[in-house]
């Protein structure tokens, strides 16, 4: 019999994983992750800046998406590598958190990982690189605080300039002034002061964008109130009321059926008539309770039976049924009404009286109900008109970004210079600190400098996308920042020339929240990807 020595047993390869799974470990896994992340960032590199190119994507359902918004592009891209999925998640996080800077965060993360590859090849341990990145992030945030400029939210000129720098890189920049004024007006309308100096700006819930194909882009606007895609339930109800009293319900105006299945045995014909009369009386009683509040318009989230329509129409009350909960909440905020759950609990204070005009109008083929001229509405509808659905979808995406920018500045009124100026200023500062500051380990200097070099990729991409002479422009920009001049020098993304972002007509400022979130997300995500040293991918169940 053959005996195994312990040494021989160690030499034998131990198979723990399913042979069908793929496994990458150590340096190979790290470099593979870096290459995947770089490939994702290359997809969106050409969509940065005012000279950005658009991407056309065909989704699995056969629809076409035409956009230069990194989040919308990467959402449609189907990838299998886990590191690439992580990158796509970044742009979604950036979009949800601050609404802008989605392209920048992907490009910067890809560049930070590229900058780490030579360090890994020099046998510097990933945890050392991550520690250096964390130190660089700390220093970068301090520098951002130093060069940030406070802004007055009430100053319309500054706010217009700010939104211009966001919209300038988008498809809808050709209708710049219109989109900018709509974004500022919609966001300032729904801003609400809470207790202790806190503010609430819920763009997602209270600023609804309603897209109606047809008409002209110039017909777009922000309503001082709300609109929804519904027509009156009965053709003889009023379609226009000035200073209407509005009542909102979330209960059905029809006979309530029992919870359990009950069967009724009827012996006489009079009993059947009595049953029908009880149903009618129930609905008549509900309508009488509603009419007692003297409303002009009744809107419910549930159904309205034919009999209820008849009684309401006789009382000269206009009714709408099956309105979405979100729309009902917006109507409540705009008109000052309270949503009532039972008709026997209606009080005078529940009726909304802040609306100046109710009217049903036809746009294209459909009817829309407008509640306009509201007194200090805290909800609004942005009406978009345009040639085709694709154009409207892209204008909506751009408008959402612009509204998020205004929201960020209202919540945190600080700005940083745009056009790559902030990134170049941070790069110069980090390069300086790496040479002068005593770091814990001398080897930390390398990842520190790697972050400084990676930050240069944003101004470089800006210059590249507008066809400038990259080497010359970047060298001149570096010289400006390293000679101790103002940190507001950046690249004009249209002409590709150097420009002081705080001077002249074309000043470009970005919200502090967007820039800081972008730098934090990029450095933290690249640190996470660098610490992965084992990637196992395979089938979870054996396919028969």
C-alpha cells in the first residue's frame, strides 16, 4: 500500500469550489477589476462638458434612449463583471444623492484606479494605497472648504449662472434660458422652511414634470399650481370655475360591498325594492354630506358610481375619480386642502380655497385638469411641450438635474469654481502637500501623488472633448495653479482656452455639495475596489 507523506499531501491541490466556477486571486484579480472599471469610464468620457457627444442606446424592449447623462447611459448597459456593476452603482448613488456630476464621478473613479495600477506593480500593498487615498481625501475636502464661496440664494443672477453651468453641458442647452428659469422657479416654489432653520425641498414628490408631445418648446412653463391627466366624470359638469372650493377624498363614492360573502334570501318583491332603495339612500347620504361642505370640485382617489355622479351634477359639483395618491398630495399642497378619509368627517377647514382658477383643457388628444393661480403653492407642475417623446425625455432628465442643483444650493449655499478649476487646484495642493508634509509612512507619498494626478483627468477630458491642444492647455493651467494664483482658473469647455471662472460674462460655478460628493464617492469607491483580491464567479445551481 502507498503511504502519503505530509509534504506530499500539502503539494496536492485542494479543490473546495465547484470546478465550474471561475476564480481570480491576488494581483490578477486587482488588475482585472481596474481594467473593467477603466472600460466603464471610457464609455462615458466623451459625454463630459458643453461639447459632449450623445449616446444612442437600444433597450431590451426595443425603445431608444438618446442621452449624455452618465446615469441614464450606464443604467441601460448590461455588464457581467462585478467591478463594472459596482461602477454603474456609483453613478446611481451620485444621481440620487445630488442629481449632478454623474459623468465626473465615473471618470474620476476610473482614473484613480488606473493611477493605482503602477503602484500595485511596484509591490505596494493595497491597504497602503487605500490609506494614502484616505489621507488625500481628507486634505482635498479641507482645500474645498477653503476655496468655497458663499452664495445668496435670493440673488437670481447668481442662481441663473449656477444652473447655466449645469445645463450648459446638456442637450437642452439650446433652450438654456427657458430651462434655467423653469428649474429655478419650480425649486423655489416647493422650498419650505421647517423648524430650527431647516429647509425641505422635495423635488421628486412635489415638482411633477408632465410631458405632452406636440406644440413648441417655447410653450413649456411652470404652473402656479398643478395639473393632472383627467377629464370630468360626467359630461354636464362644469369645466371652468374661478376661485373654486376644492374637496379631496380617498374613499369611494359608491355602495360599499361587505367584506365577507353574504347571501340574502328574498321572498317578496318589496324586499328587493327595499334593498335597492337602501343602496341608493347610502350613496345619496354620502353625496349630501359632500354637498353640505359647498365644494365646487371634488377629487377622489377611488371610484365614483353613476348615481353619485348624478347627485353631484345636480348640486353643480364637478367630480374627478381615480386620481393617483401622489397627484392628490400635490393638489393638497397647492390648494391648501386636507385629504379626507370619510365623508361624515368633512370640516370647513378641509376644503381648499387657495386655487384661483380650475379649468379642463385639451392638449393634443387628451384632456387635462388645471388648478392654477394658487396662492403660495408648495407644489407645482412643470409642463413640457416638444416635437417628439425622445426630445421631451432628454429635456426632462436635464431639468431634473438642474432642479437638483438648485435644491443643493438652497440646502447648502456654497459654490466651487467649475470648468476643471477646482480639480486642478486640488491637484496642485495635494502635489505640494506630498512634498512638504511629513506623512506617517514615506511610501504614502506615492498614492497621495496618484490622487493628485488622477484629479487632472477632468480638465484634460474637458479640453479633449472640445478639440483643444491638450498638452499645451493643461501645462498652462498647471503653471497658473502652481504659481499661487487664484484657484478659479479653469478651461472654457466650449473654446478650449484658459479662463478665470469668477470673471467676465461666462462665470462657471458648481454647487459645493455636488463637487464634494463626487470626490468622496470616487475615492471611497476606488479604495473599495482596490481592496478586493479574490473574485469568484460561476453558476450557483448546476444547470441540468
